[in-house]
C-alpha cells in the first residue's frame, strides 16, 4: 500500500486525504492543532475546517511532523506563506528521494519565489510536482467529479502520483509545466478578489466577465515571462481554476472581495475567518514578481493597491475604467 503523508489539515488537506484513501493509499495527515487531530482520529471529522463531511475511518492524523513525512510521497497543503518553514522542518524526516506534491497556491511575499522554488531550495534531492486546478474542497471530499492538473517534469514520479491519487471521481491530467501550473493557481486568487468586488459593488455580470478575460491575459503574460507556457493557462490550472474561483461565493477569495465591495474593511473580514484567502497574501507577491519581470498587470495591481496600499475602492475602479483603449492581443 502506498503511504501518503499530507502536511496541513485545513479543508484542502483533509479533502486530499479522502482522495488518497479512496485510491487505496495509507494516509497520515499532519495538523498543528491537537483538537483537529483528535477530531479526525476519534470522530472521523474535521468540524472546524471541513464541517459536515464524514471522513474515512482509516485516515490517521498526527501532530508529529516526522510521522507524516515518513511516506512514499508527501503532499504540502500548508498556506503558501508557511511553506518554507514547513519544508525546512520536513527535510530531515522525509524518505530520501520521495516525491513532493505542492498543493499550496501562492507566491512567497518576502522573496517573490514560486512554491516549487521554495521547495527546491529546502528539500533538495526530492522530485517535485504541483497539483492545481478547479477544486472546492468540500466537493472533492464528498467524491464529486473533479479534474486537476498534475505538473511534474519527472515521468516516473508523475506516473506514480497519478496511480496513487487518480480515480473515477478524481482525475489528474499530466503536464510538465510546473511554472505555468503555479502561476495560474497563484494569480487566479488575486483576480477572484477583483471579481468579488464587482459583485459587492453591483457592477454587473458584464464587468465580471471582462475581469476574468483580461485577468487571464495578465496570467498568461506573467506565465510566459516566468518561463511557463501560454497553453497551460488554457487548461485546468489556468482557465479552469480561474473560472471556478471567480464565479462562486464558495470561493474564499471571491467572497472576501464581495465583502470588500459591500463596504466591509479587510481587517474585519480577516478577523472573522479561520480559513486563509491566499489572494490577500499573493497580491503583493504577484506584483513584486511582475515588476521583476517587467510585466504590466493592471487588475492585479488594483487589488494590491486596495489590499495593501490603502487605496480607496471607487477611485481604483475608476482608474481601471479610464485606462487608454488598446488592442486586445
């Protein structure tokens, strides 16, 4: 039986534990909170992060990072800004050469590094993969049909991971474009906040469709400049994830933007939530990377200005609408 270690017992980590167990894997999930570990082991639920879902009784939880790391493959499902700290602790405990699957979507704020770049630095010698795509954790946990991108440049590791995780209701599609999969997963969260603001401000469906389309153009420019491929942005980890995240209040980033558009402050919204809206942390990091690469990203910049630079919402919206007309392509 393939042993899968999952680092992070939030909603997505818990859902992936269900995926791996359905595929026949021996699953150990690491949680920072002892109450979460007790709930998973004793009551087979994660009421704080994934309420209403009964977990497979064969999923085991632990607060011992080394126990979860001693696996045939490890899935990193921590918030993006904590990935470096987690992998630094994991390095000594992991099985040498075992694949590492990055499931966190974001860009490191302090360095502008992609998650794969962080993992390559802190976990040398391990084969890296990125799992990304249009996924709401609760639907995945309940076994509703889902398709994702599994990006990996090592064919043997990719084959192993698809066999370990794939099933009738969870379908990984192979890619070798790790950079593209990561750019899509990080930038779509920022764009989802923008789309949520349009909903909260009552700007209409036309505006949201325009933001999704022009936002996709921003994602593609950044992807290509960073070394990824434009066609990846047309796939599950690009357009697929963008469409899902920008069109539903189930999305943490979209719902946060919606609340901002209705006049709530960011501080109040963040204080009232346990889950992490990665777009809040990614906005500044995306713009830092765009600046390094010389890429124009006006929608992402607008979100960064609202979240991190004290810009007034209506003036930022007016600024976007007053931009010069230009060719679409």
